[in-house]
C-alpha cells in the first residue's frame, strides 16, 4: 500500500515549507513530482525553488521545460509522471492521479483556505476507505511538523 501523508499548513505558506521537504526527499535519493493545480502556480514554484535561499541548490525542472524525464524533482500541473517519481506531492488542491502508482504521496494544504481544507478532508476519507496507511502532520507555532494522527 502507498504511504499517504497530509501536511496541514497553519504557520507558513507552501513556498516556505515545501523546499525543506523536497530537500529531504532528494537527500534520500527519491525522485519526486510536485503537482500544482494550475500552470501559473507551477511556474511560480519553479522560479521560487531557484531563489528561496541563497546558500542552497535544489535540482528541479518543470514539465514545460526540456528533459523533464531527467529531473530529480519535477513540477507539473498535470497528472503525468515523466521522471518516474516514486514520491508525489500534491499542492494547492491538485487532484491526485491513482496513488497506488507511488510509494509515498504527500498532500500539502493551507489550513486557512476552506476549499483546500475541504479537499484534504475528502481525500483523507476516500484514501482511508481504500485501506492506505495515512498520517496527518500539522505545524506547531514555531513551524515544526507535529504528527497528530
């Protein structure tokens, strides 16, 4: 079964929290695809990942660019998996492809956006009913992730 994680953003924006999780994924040797709900958001995150911190390098690309299949982290607004990722991040309420195609699926959602919150709840209910191993993480006041379920 696929491991499914829900990350509830309450203290920071997605663009502040996502890079650290992607860094950990790359350190573990995982190929990752990050799915947004729209191409402009994909493009924003693509530009942001080059500049989010002066002293870092996070290798990534976009499915709108060249050599998508070679990217360790691929940003997309679609459901394809051209880089053969085993880990999929779903952000901004993106609709997931079949989660059974991945070892790990991560839903990141803004706790102050009612649409994203409701979407996350619906995904939790659906995936729990399918028998997947689910965990729920919420940010503490200092922005650290705390496992709640």
